[in-house]
C-alpha cells in the first residue's frame, strides 16, 4: 500500500500539537527524548516544473516538496508536488540551489517582475518552506534573468554572471572584433549582501577575433581547491567578418574557460583545451566540480561528443586527461545535460546522444555512472527509460556520502526517485512522483 504525502502539513501540525502538550509536564525539569531520532536522514527536496504553453517547457512555474531521505528511498511513498508543493517565486523555471545538508533552499527568481530577487528558505518537510533572512535583488548587477550558482565554500557564497557583446569597426567601417563584456557578482548567501561586482572586457586571441569568434554566453562559476581562482564556463559563437551576420556552420574551437582572481574578481584570463572542443557553460545544472585538487568540467556541443575535462591546480587544462563519453559508452554524439560527482570520484551523468528518440519535448535522456579516475562510464540500466524522458532542463542531484539521488519521470507521466550507490552501482527505486499533464521533474536538492 502506498503512503500518500498530500496531507503532510496536517500530519505535521498534529504532531506539533501533540509535542506541545507532551512538553507541558508538571515536572518542568523532565527531558523529553525523541524515541525515533532522525540523525541518519536528511531532507530531499523534489523540484517540479509545470508546463507553460508546450509540454516540457517548464514555463508554468516551479514547485518544490520535501521528504526525508528514508522516505525518498521507499517505493510505497507517493508524493504530489504539482498539487501540494510550495510555489517558488519565479516567472519561469526557477534556478534553485540547496545547502550541503539539505536544510536550506536558495532561489533567485528568473525573469518577470521579481527577476533577480534572492530568497532563502528553511526546509521543514512537505510543502513547508519558511523564508528566512532578507531578500536582495541582484538585478542591478546582472539583470532580471541571471545565471547563478552556489559556490562550494560551505554555503557561504553565490555567484551570478552575464555577458554583453558589441561589434567593433575601424575608421573605414571594417569589422575588427566583437567585444565581450562580462559581469560577475558574488552574493553573501547568509546575510543577503553583495560581496563584490566587477566587469571586464574579455578577449580571445587576435586570430580568433579577426575570424569573427567571440564569447556569447557564460555560466557556472566554480572555485578551485585553493579558493583563489574562479573558473567561468564559456560558449563561443562566430559571425562572418565580411557581413557581421551570424554563422551556424563553422570550425568549433577548443573548449575555453575564463579565470578570475578570487575574491577580487580581477585579472581575467582565458585558457583553452586541446582535448575537448565546444562549450563549457552548461545550461541549468552545475557544470564543473572540484575533486581531488582539480576541477572537472563537462563540455557540450563537441563534434566528438561530450568530454569531461580537467583543470589542474596550476589553473591550466590538463591535456593528458582524455575522458570522452562517446568512447566510454560506445555511442555517438553524447551531450552531457547535467552531472554530479560524489566525493569518491564516481559521478552520475544525465545525457542524450544521436540515437536518442525524439519525445514530446525533445531528445530522450539517459543516466550513466562514471568514474573520473578510471575515465570509464556505463549506462545505468536499472532506471526505466521512455522516449518522453526529457532531461535538457535537469538541475539537481543530491549527494549523500557515496549515494546520489535523482528523479525519473517522462513528461506528463508518473515516475520515481532513484538512488544510485556509486561504489557498487546498485540502484534503489524510491518514492513515486505523481505528475500532471505536460509537466516534468527537474531534480532533487
């Protein structure tokens, strides 16, 4: 028999009332001991994206709902985030982050009247997320649709970025280059304060710029192990220098990353991989992680399929590290949509490839278990797949020790939470996720 959590708030309120009566003892010195301690569990917050105009677009808003990790692993539990979830302030799909222990959710609204507003919530179970601290807007620095991420510095800092471009010409009116001005703001997540803001014009090589290449999008700032450099993923685009019209068919250059001093956000430089080609900015999910002294970064739109790239402590790409997902999985056109490693160097990767079926919202997605040290990966077969299983907007995995939590549900259909034990590859089918028409789940936090 499934346990439905739609009345979670009512049950919580009853439990609280009972607890209050129990604490009113005639012996004020009596200590009430919880007979069922939950120190071995944590909150798992499910994020659900409601359909706007089209199935899977996620533009109808974001809802979140939390359960304990024990319940998340229990297939008899059933939750209905679309009917009972907390509506996260955001005009479109919210850009969510969570604290490392799962007890706090962070949100910066995306677009609309509240775009750029930062809010923080204490997770209390079910649909109860209590706002804590003050709001602050980062819109004056990076606009109302900011691309932001929480840095891995003990939940202290968030970083948001933007880039604006402008073509430049000489006195004769001939195109010379496209200037890319980046803006970076860091945010004190605990006290809702702006730490720093800097803008820079970031240049490519003279040869690349003369050919019409420029940085068109940036995202996913990541700290190095020393905490003195901030890496920012970048996407390159190209125009025809003769006409300044955008080009779609052109040579893909080596993957690039912008590096800034941290926390000053000064001294921009650009490094280039000779292993991977394509973009490093990712999309909705964190795209680079520090592990064992280096930063490992996924790339996208690589002609050879996505790579996991490695940036070493010297702040340069390690071009001896060659980890290609096409080769590892025996597929073509691998595209890493989202990924997350555990502390043991084993990672879960959400991906699509040239053989993916076309579903109602886009190409079918899959999950793989990868080993950063061995540079191997294998598809996780114990998770069910469907042509409408859409992962392009996927945002969040939960790492708890060597376990990684994820969500599986085709667009508009029910699914489940799954837990991957990265040491053994064992997969546990967990709580049922009740879906609604045209909507989908975008991860756990």
